[in-house]
C-alpha cells in the first residue's frame, strides 16, 4: 500500500490525541517534530506508559485530515522509562 508510513523517533509530548514525535535526519541538526493523531485508546496508553524522549515506532496512514495531521494506526514502545523505573525500583528494594 502506497499511503502508509513507518517512523521511529523520540516522544516529545502527547496532548489530547496528538502525539509529537521527534525524528532526526542524516545530520543531527536536521530534526523534525511531527504531529501524529492517535485514537483515544492509544492516547491513553501513551500517557500511561511513555515519558518524553522514549523511543517509539509509529505505523500509520498518509490520510491527512482537516488539521493536516498524520493518522497513526499502531504505536510500538521501543524503549520506556516506565519499565526502567520499575526495574530500578525492584533492584533498589532488594
């Protein structure tokens, strides 16, 4: 399918149902922040499990809606500070 995209980037923020993801080009100074629209359920999970600078993979469609945002179908958590915090807390408590 020609209207799909897959992006790997770092979370900047999630406000309402808009996930902001920072991607870096070939040169480190070539960064872009993309606004990606997510469903209510995905937004809830993102707020629960993600913090800024977590690494995520985003799969979606180029269906640009009225607000000119990309539409995400799936978010993959590639690294999460929440998991690291839980491991550190478990290690610390032992």
